[in-house]
């Protein structure tokens, strides 16, 4: 009977220490998320100003000026940048992202893929090492 009680106490201590570790990990990830959100918020004025400048350039150009970047062209070459995680603990994020990339290539860029004009630029250690990124 005392052996079973000791096992229960050890199990309770183990669960409590696991809870402490999990709580610390949540706090660290929340701090990182907050930092990333602050960085994005600080970049908004720059993005708005850039958008304003580009719209001024396009709207101020007269009809006789030919802007190469403003014209719509057929898609010939495609580069897809896949941003995955460098570490684990993200569930099926990486595999779902790779599946989505493959599906996008099959549905939207099938003609370019047939001509071998699709380039995948992997970002993240797990994508660069994965053999799943091959379409």
C-alpha cells in the first residue's frame, strides 16, 4: 500500500513540474509574439508611406509615359517563397504549408511547372532539409 502511495506522490510531482515547464514555455512564446507584433506595428507607417509614394508615381504619370512595372503581363516564371519554422513544437504547420505549396503549383501554375519555370525558395531549416518540398 505504501508503495502505491509513493508512486502517486511521484506522479503528482512529475505532473506539477511538467506544468511549470509548460507555463514557462507559454510565457516565453507570448513575449516573442508580443515583440513580433510590436515590430509589425512599428513598420506600418513605412508601409503606408511607400504605398502613398507608389500611388503618387502611378497617378502622376501621364498617358504617354509607359511604365513597365505597371503593365499587366502574362505569368511565365514563378518563384514561391515557403516560410516554415526552424524548430519543432508547431504541430502540422510545416507539413500543411508544404501540401498547400504543392497544391498551389498544381492548380495555379501547372503550365509554368510543365515548362520547368517554377522555383521554390525554402526559408526555414525544416523545409530546406525536407524531401517533401519536391513537387
